[in-house]
């Protein structure tokens, strides 16, 4: 997995954690709608329902993370502008990881990282 893939996965995990407000481990239709709006992805509610059905491998009516990851990749594959947004948004995280690798981060900085990715 190259750096762009790692950045993308980190970004998607961050968005996932923000969207799964009920902490159920899956995103229901309303959570997906709200997340896509926040990510500035324009698609009709019916379009979202169709995509959920397409990527919902276990037919639960919701998207688990692996299903969501594939779902969201479809929207980003050919969009360079999205790649640039992800790179910009993930820059502070990369810097924090570098500090952590050199053990220069404070416990408070580490706690923020843990909260973001838990």
C-alpha cells in the first residue's frame, strides 16, 4: 500500500468515525447522507440508497466499514481535487505521527490521535 492509499484509508476512517454517531459499527442511510453532504459529494437520496444496496454485501441495509470503504472509493477514484483535499486535511495527522515516531509528542497530542482513530 503506497502513501496515497494510506492517506486515503486514514481519511476514510476519520470520516467513518465522525459519521457513525450511534457507534453501531455500521452506517445507516441517514448517516451516509449526512456524511456525503459534509464531504461535499452530491448525489440524490435515491442514488445513495441504490449505492448502499450495491455495496451492502451482507444485505443488512447498512454499510460496515469495509463496505463503506469500497463505496466511497467509487466516488474518489478519478477526482484529483479530492486527493488534494485529503492530503491537506491529513497533513496535521502525518506531522503528529512523525512526532510520535520520534517520541516528541506529548501525552495530550497522543490522546487526540487515539480519540480520532478509535
